C-alpha cells in the first residue's frame, strides 16, 4: 500500500475534495482536509452515544469515515492533525458501520426489511464476523454486535450514517412513514439491548423527524445538533476558509478581477450563514458549495442541485407557500431541539430540518428562522418562479429582466414582470398571502403582499441582489435591487377596483422621492402600480 507523505503535502497545493466522503482517500490522495478531529476526540472521551443532524452535503459522511479510521487504529492517517497525539495510545475497536442511504425503498416495507438485512450482513462480512442469514434484520444486527465483541474480546464502535434516509423518502405519506419508522425502531433498539458489548455509538442524518420515534428505546443519546461546542463539527467557519484555502481564494480573485478581500466578502454573503448552535454565534459555509465555487470560480447555486428540487416545489405548491413568508419566523428553543414529527411540524419546521432555513437570534430568550445565505434564498426563489408560478420560458424572462436593469429600460422591465404576474395561479396563493400578512404583521393588503413577494422572488431567481423593506431613517422602500452597479428603488402600489391606477403610480413615486431618495442618490426611482382587476402593472412613474 502506498503511504502518502502528509508532511510533504503541507508544502504542496492540495486538491479540492469535491464529492469525496472517505477520510482515507482524502488523506492518501493529496486532497485538502479541514481538520475536525478535535471534535471527534472530545466525543470519544465523552458519553459514548451521540446523535447529530445536519443538512445533506454538509460533511456528515466524512465525519463518520474519520471516526471509522480512528477506531480502526489507522494512526498514519492522522499525522499533522489534532488527533495525532491522541491516536498514539488509542486502543482500536471493531467498527460496525451502516450506511442507511443504501436501503432501497422502491419495494415498500418488505423491500426495506430485506435491504436492511443485506447491509447488515455486508457489515458482518467486512469484519469477518459470522451471523446467521435466516433471521430478521434486527436479530442479525444483534448477533453482529455480540459476535464482533466476543470474537475480538472487546466492545465495538457502531457508526450509523443517514439513519433517517428510508424514513424521509415518505415525508408526504404518513401511513408509509409510520410503517418505516416501526421497522427502524425494531432495528435500532438492539443498540440498547446490547449496550454491554458497545463502546461508542455515533448516529447521523439530515433531520430529527424520526429521532424521537426511532430512538425512544435508547438510553438518552447525547444530541449534539444545536450544542455550541459542536456547532462547527461540519461545514467551514470563516477562519477555516482563510486558513485552508488561501491559494484558491487568491487564484479565484485574480480570475474574477477583484481583490481577495472583495472575494471573501462576496463568498461570506453567498455561501456563509448556516447556524447550528442555540446561541447563534457560529456561522458556517456550506462545504459542498464552497468547494464547487473555488473549483468553477463562479457564484452559482450548487447545493440545491444535490437535493430534490422538484419534490420541494411540490411540497411548497401543495401547501400554497411563498418564499417571503419564511423570513424571521420566531420559534422557541424547544422547537429547535425537537421539531415534532414530519406530518405534524409546520412548513417552516420542515424547511429548517431540510436545511433551507437556519437558526437566527430571536427576541428575549427565543430563536428565529431565516434563509442562511444568498445561495439558498436565490435557489428557493428560482424554484418558486420556475415550478410554482409555472413560468414556461424562464430563460427568456431572466434575460429580459437583466437587460432591462442594465439599460434602465423600465418599460421592458414592466413587460417582463407582467408575464410573470400572468403566470401566478392566483387562487392557489390567495390563502398563503392572507396567512403571510398575518405572520409579518405588516400593514399590507393581501394583494400587495402577494404581488410584491412574487416580484421579489423572481428578481432573486435571476441572481439579482434584492432586498425587501430595507430600513432607513425615514422609512422602508418596498424593493431595493442592485445588479452590476445599477441600483433601483421600487415602490409598489395596488389599485383595487374603482381606484385610479395612474394616481397609485404617482403615489408610489412620491413616496420614494419624499422618504428614501437621499439614502440612495445614484438609484433609479420606479413607482409601480398594479391594476388588481387586470392583475398586471399598467402604470409606472420613473425619475426623469
């Protein structure tokens, strides 16, 4: 076996580990590894049973693989890392690793049971441990734990990756979800029943939805999902970005013709912002998006492409949800710890567990939820525009809007958005608008909130920096957009039946002139008026 020279690698440019989840391959293959082993040492020296929930593509599998290498005693892999000294005297253990994402779900409950049997048998074979094959998955798991411990005369380490993968496949099928949860509960209960043979347990997945029902039989596993001391166990902190990626940052900045400082500022806005601690002190970069950005050197929405956007669009449309209603939603600390089951949690609970919303400070002793960064907000906005508003030619719309902003062509801008407004299934969103106005507490009509939220989502879907109700000392403009140095201030009014639409456009314009103009001297002022009967922008006033 070829041993990689880790000391030499410090003086060389290491490759970006895009899509690589095996710790051994990262360390031996000349790939860059952001050292997270201090957290793992603390876990091993701690209580012994841990649970961690993190969104997909956040490095959970790398953590599992690193723990596997530690318990397997692969000391050479840890040279130069925090765990190097710890590994010198660390006593290895047999490792049972189960990747639950391998379980097939296409053949119903019986197929899941059979698939669970197969991956448990495979785990036994990888350890060279005999288990009977003509038993249920739970009983095979029990035999595996006992036999692996007895044959090696020591307790085992159990690592379970994507514990909830079979369950979350049925988020919209309560009956099937309950059946799958019962199967998993019967399997995982072997961890408690055979704890005398177990030294360490680490369980990870993307959500807490199945946790209470599945692990109710365990002896109080330590949930480190929102504990501050483990907040950065996955993902990259800002300091880690600067420490581990300086060459890539400088190279990307040169290619984009900006300074490294300017690039880092833009990266912070676009990819940073995930928060997993109850104190909201640590913000993290999505590792998948960060690595892909430094590789492709382009601000794109990488993370959402790895999930199931069509499923998310269906989820939002079925519940008549819009993007803007998920801003600054207050939640209790109890809700952050335990979001209830998937069929009982409110939509913001589902979006939080899936990673689309993240923790933010709230009022007094509470928390709130919001989109973590520009990438997620723009991705959700694009999802809404393409799938929920049912735009047939999204690319054409995007090109028209971008060109209109650069050329300051308000007429073209209006025409593009009238196309969008014509695509809104109004009846689907009326109830969502009503609820959202109640949630935000803003003094808006239902129609104004609906039109404005769709326009904002559409702008963000085009990658345009867009802010809603930016606070100034004299008020809040409805929409502030910035693209390639062009700044627009937009005030929106809705003319109900019988109201003068032209007067509404004038009112919108005067509101900008009176309240916001001084704060943005170089901005284009646009007062828009929507005729609610026609459901389109019919009048506008622009700064001459």
